[in-house]
């Protein structure tokens, strides 16, 4: 059997795969992704239809694009810069986990009981 999709090496984490994906995109593409997520969040909030799941998803997408812009391969790797990078990664990871839990309970519907 021949598989078409390449598998990540066992030593690679989700963060390494996302970082390499962000570094492959140009600054213009990353800026467009960040701007589009901001426009979607702003429009949803202005129309009064912004759920916390939509805003959380926009924030995670914005963090991905911002991470790619700020920490492209040409930026220096000083200690304060790495701390800032991990702050963005940590906040986006926390929001992504909360979003995943919210989607799980949304999929369960109104019948779930703790």
C-alpha cells in the first residue's frame, strides 16, 4: 500500500510542524491570514453574532500568523525574544485546548450531564 501523505518524524511536535508551516509562507501571506482573522472577529462582534468559539478560533489563527511574522528564520534568537515566542505559543495553546473542549461539549449537545 502506498501512502500519499508524508508522516512527521516521531521527534517532531505539533509546534515544530506549525512553525515550519509558518516559515514556508511569505510575510504577505501571513499578513493576509492575520488580517482576515481580525476582520472576521471584528465583523462578528460588530454584528452581535460573535460566539466565544469563533473569537477563540480567530485568535488561534491570528497567533499562528503573528508567530510566523515575528519569528521568521531571519529574526534573532535572544533569550527575551524566545520568552516572547513561548508566551504567544502558550496563550494560543491554552485557547486551542479550551476551544477543543468547547467543541466537544457542543457536539454532545444539551443532553450531557456532569
